[in-house]
C-alpha cells in the first residue's frame, strides 16, 4: 500500500540529492522554505501522477498542495476519495 512512508522516502531522497541532510518533520515546508526548488516540484508532481494516479491537468497545480509531507498526503487522500 502506498502512503505516507513512500512519500516521505521520496521527499527525503530529493532533499538528499540537493545536499539537505537536515531533520524533516511532516509539517515542514519544502518549497516555500527553499529546501527544494521548482525542478523538485516537477519531480513531486510526476511521482504523484505515476504512483498515486493524480492528474494535475484535471485538478490544477497549487504549490501549497505539495509544500509538505502532510500537504502531499492530504492531497493523495482527497483525490482518492473523489
């Protein structure tokens, strides 16, 4: 089952690739804080489309919806319920 652990692992991989080995709480800002860049946002979108079936062309893109692990998990849950 896909969920929070898989999302956390993916995000931590992105942070590690950018040299950020700091601690990460699920509520920590990823994009607005500058920990991740725009290209990382694209990678998150692709990850969500491929692994969770989220169609951003249909729901639209809002940076706030992918700015933390909590926000990403809420997005995956809200789309799953729709």
